[in-house]
């Protein structure tokens, strides 16, 4: 019998809640630190611990069959990867922010300006939709520092509690999208593995119902 290969975030904000939901649906995993792959004890599932940004490509290639991942990452990578379930955790926004004293009130006001972001494809999509030209600077982390060091007039990043914006003297001016963790599926999943995924999905649905 084959195993369903599920990717989860190796470390970061989704990791703990991802492991918790697997545990709640009865999938227990013995995974030592630094182990990048682990089999479940009591279910035909293997868990792969991967970097967030790499997961869409693995799904696309069919190297993993499913993944617990932020919807925002799927949108950024734009590979039309589908998800079958919203998981109700890791809720966040992807927002545009500017320095508190800036006169900009929306994305439009950043026309001709520089925007620093880890989500260039997402921002590009919104700029194109509204026919706005702006200069994008891709940074991989600590995006909120960009206006303070003169790198950009605005930023686009994830907002969860809002604390990072506040601490860096920034204000949110536009929410591009809202996101949460989802159960995504590879377009190349086999019938046999899809049947395992369906079982997992049913279990997730009942756990989520219980949580509400
Ligand atoms: C993430 C994100 C924001 C912040 C949002 O950064 O990039 O900066 O969290 O959360 P908050 O609204 O609750 O403050 P993270 O701390 O993961 O670090 P990184 O940007 O350097 O990857
Ligand atoms: Mg950050």
C-alpha cells in the first residue's frame, strides 16, 4: 500500500498548528529534530518538512501529494494549485503599509514610488489590476525596516497581530488579501492517494467542527 506524502512547514508560524491538526485527526508522527521526513505510526501518511516557499513547486511536480500551507504562498507562487479545505489557523492579511506620517492612503498613492516586499508577484497582480506603476524591491525578511532605511516609500507584507507594523512606525493603508492555512493538493495526485487524502479531509472537517 502506498503512503500519502504531506508537506508541512519545517519551521515558522505554521509548523506547530500544522502538527497539532495532524495529531488531532489521529496522525501521530515521531519526528526527531532535524529529521526532514517521518512516517505516521497508524496511518498511511509520510510527512515532509519543507521550506514554505518551496512547497508550491513540490506540489506542482507531484513530489508531494498534499500540503498544509498558507493560501498567501499559493497565491504568490501562482501555479494554480488547488486547495480542498481551509484550516482556520494562521489567519493573516497581506497588506500595504507606509510610514505613519506618510500622506499615502492607498496603493494608488504609491504610483511611481518604491515598494519593498517578499510578495512581488502578489503586489504586481494588484498594481496591474489597478493600472498603477510602481517599483518593486524584493526582500526576503524584515521588510518593515525598508522605509526607515530609505529603501522604499511603502511595503507589502503579512500582517497578523499588527505588532511589527506598529513597532516600525508604519500604518496599514490597504489590505490586498486575507489568508489562512489550507490543505493544498498536487495536480498530479494518484487515485489511490486521493482516497487517503479524502479520509484525512473528513477527519479534518470533524475536528474543525468541534473547534468552533
Ligand atoms: C512575519 C511577517 C511580518 C510579521 C507579521 O515576519 O513578515 O513581518 O511576521 O506579524 P505581526 O503582525 O504579528 O507582527 P517574521 O517575524 O516571520 O520574520 P521575517 O519577515 O524576517 O521572515
Ligand atoms: Mg517579517
